[in-house]
C-alpha cells in the first residue's frame, strides 16, 4: 500500500511502483549513442572569444546577495562542467566488469571517466580549451570506503595511478585540477557506486546508509581537502527524489526531511571541518508516482520561497537545480512505459519556459533582499550532440542557454567527458576519447552545440567588485533548535528544554510571526551592532521594563536591558519562553521606541524587505532603521502565549 499526497493506492500499488522504477530510470535519450556523422577536419584549439581559465582569482569564495565572490570581493562566476565517473557508471544489473552493463557502455572503473584513454593533463587541457573555470567532481559514499585497487585497464593512459584505490585517484584528480587553476566542487552524487538517477537505492542521502554515516563522510571529505583552497564547494547530494514507497520533503522534521538534513550537515561542515567552503544545496528532484491521475511533481527550489536555509556562517549558501529537455515540472522524463501526459521542458514556448524556470529556481537570484536570495548554480544541464536532430530538443537547448545568459547564472554542463569509437557513442559529452586515445571535441566542426556553447562562455556578465549587501535570514525552530550563531553555539544551553532560535553573528532580530515560531534576522542599515567585548542576557520576565515604559499594557513583556538588542528567542510548544538579548557597541542603539502589533494581521511597512518569512501567518517587523528590543505576549485564557507585539527602537 502506497500513500501519495493523501491518495491511498491499493489496487494500483504494484503497477505504480513498477511505473515509478521505469519512469525514474535513466532514459534512453540521455544514454544512447547514434548514427555516425562524417568526420570533420578539427580546428586548431578553441575559436576566438573563448577565455582562458581564470587563474588570478583569490580563494576562498563566498556570496554577496545573488553573486559568488572571491576573497577580494570580485565576482567569480562558476562556469563549470561535470567530470563524472567516481560516483559510478554501472547500471546496477549484470556485471560491473562488463562495459555493456555501464551507462551508455562507458565503464569509468569507479574513477573519473576517461583515464583509461587520455592522460590527466590532456583531459584538463581540454577543459581549459572549453573556457570553464571550475569542475563539479561527483563521488559516491562507497568510493570513500572502497579498498579495492583500480584495475590497470581503467588507468591505462595514466600508469602512475596503477594499484591506487578510487579515493587516491580522486585525490590526484583534485590536485591536478586545482594545480591548473580550476576550482573544484565536491559533489556527493550517490551513496553506492552506480549510475544515477532512478529508483536505485540512492534516492536520498540516507537510503543506502544512515544520516549519521552520511554526515561523517562529508566531514571526512571536507577535512581531506581543507588545505587546498581551490577546493571551493560542497555540493551536498544529487537529485533527492522518491523511492518506491516514500517521498522526500522540505521541512516536516522527519527522516526524509531534506531541508533539515542539508541544514544540519552544512553547519557541521562549516563548524567542524572547513569554514571556507561554499555549501551547495539542490532542491527536491521528484515526489509522487508518475501516473496520470496521481500527484507527482518536480519541486526543484520552489519550497525555498517558504522555508530557506540560514547557515551558521552567512555568505556561504548557494542553491542549485538541474534541467534537461526531456524532463518537466511534472514529467519524470520517461518515454513509453511510465510516461505521463505532462509537458516536458522542451514542449514549452520560449516565454512559457522562462516563466517555469523562474518559478522553479531562478527566483532565488531574481528577487533581491529576501530571506531566500542566494546565487543559483545550474549544476546540471546538457543535451545530445552530433546525433541529436530533434527540433524541439535543439530549440530547448538554445532557449535554455539564452536563459542562462539573460540571468547571468552560474552553470555546470553535464558531462564533460565521454567515449567514442569512429565518432560514434554517447554524444552528450563535450569531449570524447576513443580506445586509441583519439579525441573528438566540441570544436571539431561537426557539433551543432559549439555555437551555443561559445555564446554561453563568451556572454557578457557582471564582473569586478561586488559591494556588500544587507543579509536577510530566516529562523525556523519548527522541530528543534535553530541556533545560527557560532558564539551562542559555543556557550552553555541558555534555555534548557525549549526550542531556541538565534540570528547569525552580526545580525539582529527584526521580525517575528504571531504563530509558527518563525523569525527574521538582518544586518540592514547598521551592519553588525554587537559589542565584541559585551555579552548577552536571557530575559524571561519584565525586570527591564522601566517606570512609565509600559509599551504593551496588559501583556507580558520580555524587554532587553538598555544597550542590548534582540538576537534570538526560545519557545516551548507555540509559547514564548525567553528573549535573547545581546550587548551593542556604545552609541549603536537609540532609546525611542514604538509598539508593532501583529496579533490580528501583518504589521510591516508597505514594501518590507526580507520577503514572506512565515507563509500564511501574521507577521510583525521593525523598520530597516530600527532594532527589536522586546517581545510581548498574553497569558489570558484562550491564548497560546505566542508573540503578539515587538518593541522597535531606532538605531543610534
């Protein structure tokens, strides 16, 4: 019996499960090679306009609003490609030693693809010809622990790697990529070493292993490359999706909650392993059973609008999404058995496609000064090459490239490396090598994608220094503590037994919801007002409400002492438990205040920044030039003791 979005499926349960397996299996369109095309005379190198790899950027990377910047504050656009293989190419049936049982007949040997056919130096030089500056490097959790040496055949073109374990080969690949000036993003692609993505035991981060084991693997990998500053990011997990029986979710607080799992491991990576890494979180790739009449969809990043991450280190979050022509917002990508009547992305007109893409992902960069505003990295997109003749497929690729250019989005093409024999094979890669080591490249003159790729790589975009921007951060202690402050994390529990929420260091609390326990933090206008030499106070009563200073008559007021401002709160159930107040720098706070009531409706300015931080709830918010100095609630009969008012005072 399968429960799908409240629909109880009995008689069709077995059929639905079978259709799910078929629908989410790697599709033929992405796997099959095609007919040969006449061999063209290769051109010498990349055409004019393809920029060389930028080697003059300064790590580490961080974010400012929607932009990724380097340590000098200059924009660093991820113009990336995926070098797959270390996460596995085996299809899951037949023998892992038989090439035919691997995706498109390409056997990576449990390491990045192509090392049997070309030297690592040649492969990396090919990447640089393409104009990319970074590589998404997938791995599996199994690879980390795999003690079997790679076969001699799998490293035939790189004999120095003989006898090495897969992780050791991965080490060398990371070293050589970064030595060439390329940035590397570590990508936890699968749990087991096999091709992704289907109902294959790798649907969630904890399908093939426990969440604790997954977190420990990430800490291991982050620490392993901590001293290499050109390893710039941790891409937490690939295409989180439904298994046969269960959907992933975004915020329910259970073992399938991808929001909670990614939030927790991200903070652990930053606090326990490497504070310099970008944290890359992909949205949910699929929920539901792809059968007409049953609920099913590709949520992507849409849930972020209602519930976004707030990391312990501001300026480290990047959101990501994947788009292919054969999939769709409600289409799994299947053809034939398991296919639904839903539109694929390639079925949309250019205008419709823009609307869908903006709704599903691009809004996180398009809408500024929101709790969800962040850089967007399209970490996978791609299409068949020479043998792709479909009009809709080709039009989709051109339209999608135009969207990337229009939005100045960061991107990573899938894949960079593939195999060919006599110019036939899996044509999706930009670079192919045959068994004799002969390369077939994007710019050989017979690949229709070359013009679009050149257009994408050479497109003008934001460059140079990016000014610091105000940060807006959501607090969501829905199911447990949500302490985004390093300082408070290092101190003893300040309200034992309560669920605690605290703003990131350098931000102040500016908004609360009447119900739902949500909060909004920012450093708008003032920047970080905290006194580094000062402390904090946990307020649980009205001791700091002075004579004649009753700003919420008849209500219990948790007010900060003079010279302190609100940076957090705690709740028990729905009820307010305590206010967390932090000492401000001298002269940073004013004393003139006003009461902002939000117990009967929203009370924010006409165009409040930060976005809707508590969807469907009443919210109160101080103005940009104010700070919150107190919370009021009532204990009257029938009241849940939820926040009813904020005491907002002018900044100094």
